[in-house]
C-alpha cells in the first residue's frame, strides 16, 4: 500500500512538472505577434528591423506598426503596440515620463548613444554670420535666412516631430518663422540643395545621424537646458515665457515596451533590455540607407551579418534561437 501511494505521489509530481514546463514554454513562445513601432527617421527604422529579426529568430511572430511619435504613446499604453526602439530625450521626455508614471509603459534600458536635437547650420554660414554659433547672432543675421514663405522673418526649417520651436522663438524674441518639413527625407533634400548653392540655412538636426559624416556644421548654442525652462517662466532669459533655452546636449536614448511584455514575451523582453547601440553604430545604420541607398531591411540584414558575436551575446542561453536569423 505504501508503495502504491508513493507511485501515485510520483505520478502527480511528474504531471505537475510537465504541466508547468508546457505552460512555461507557451509563455516563452507566445504566438501573439509582437508589434514594433516604426517612426519616420532612418536609424529607428533600421534598428526596428534588426530587433524584429532577433525576435523572429527566437520563434516569436512580429509585425510592424507605423506610428507618429505623438500617436505611439497611446498605442503603447493600451497594448496596441509593444516596442519602441528609440525614445529621444529631447523630443519625447515629457510623454515618456508621463507614460512611465501612469504605468502604461516600462523602461527597457538605455542605449550607450548620447543624443542632441537642435537648430543646426552648415559651417560656411559662419562666414556670413560670424556671431554664430551663439543664438544671440541669429537676429542680426535673420535676413540671410529669409524666404518668400517667411518674409520678413528668417526661415527655421523644422522636422515633423514635437519640438517647441515656436515657443522658443517667442521666448527668445527671434526674428524667425518655423516651416515644417514633412519628413527627414525632405529635410535632407532641402539641406543638400542649400549646401550645393552655398545658401544660408538653419534647420533641425540631431546626433547620432549620418549628416555629421557627410556635411560639416554646428549646432546653435542656446541658453543651457534646464528642466525649469519648461515649467517655470521666471527661470532664464525671459521671465514671462517658457522654453527660453536649448535642448539637452547630452541626452539619453531609451527603449520602451508595453507594461505586459515581460509576461507575454519574456525572452523577447529580456533581449530587448540588452540591445545596445552607440552613436557610431546608429550613424552607420542611417548612412547605409540614406547615402548607400540600401533598404531598411537590407541595412538590417547587413548589420546582423557583420555583428553576429554581438547580437548573439544579447540572447540568453535559456532563450534559444529556433529560426534562422537572416544575418
């Protein structure tokens, strides 16, 4: 009788272990697709394709979700999108902080890359406006940047991302008007034309970015950034208005995820936290597309082929690769 009880107990334990293992495997290999946000600048797009390849190599299903930087937050908070590979401090810190505080998204770690997003001009503009890069020189040179669209003010060519450039112009009393490009391709087309004709231009630029490898230029140096600049009018140059300062000069670059990702796709989330790119690495991704004219997928495939040891180190031994990664 005792032996029979022991046998029943042993079978019960084995059954529970098998049930647990099956449940755990199902969790690790959830068939529900992981939705990766696609924005509209090159490094983010290539990095998203690299991440998709890694997730698919671990057996996950992946689909892309095209979102503006404004629309992405609600989608991430509600689980309509699950991963964002590039959250820039300069343009996204406010919404990032709000979403983290509300609990809809979680921080998946920072890249080694340091970021800056600011007004930028080609070096030859220094000869025409020698007071640059100080922001105080802009008004005396505003006529150089004037266009039919902005007359009698100078044109500042902004990007389609959420930047308080209009508020900055008001707070610092700049004789400029913001003209917004539809996307990064339009920014670079207008910049390239201006440089070929040596025309004065000031526009939104950022680093890491392939532009710094092709064109020589500088950021405008505005009053140094402080968080009070965005919340306390009495801080800074103008005691009546916010945004009388520049953007962070050494900003972070983060990855974020839907708050349920670690539960639904634990191996994918663990890998996400380990993915890490430097300034040079991100600039090269963008260069391969914008200069060498690879597609986003081709650039991702090339990077995976050239960096196997690195990306393999991001994947835990317990999260074995089940499918071939194209690199």
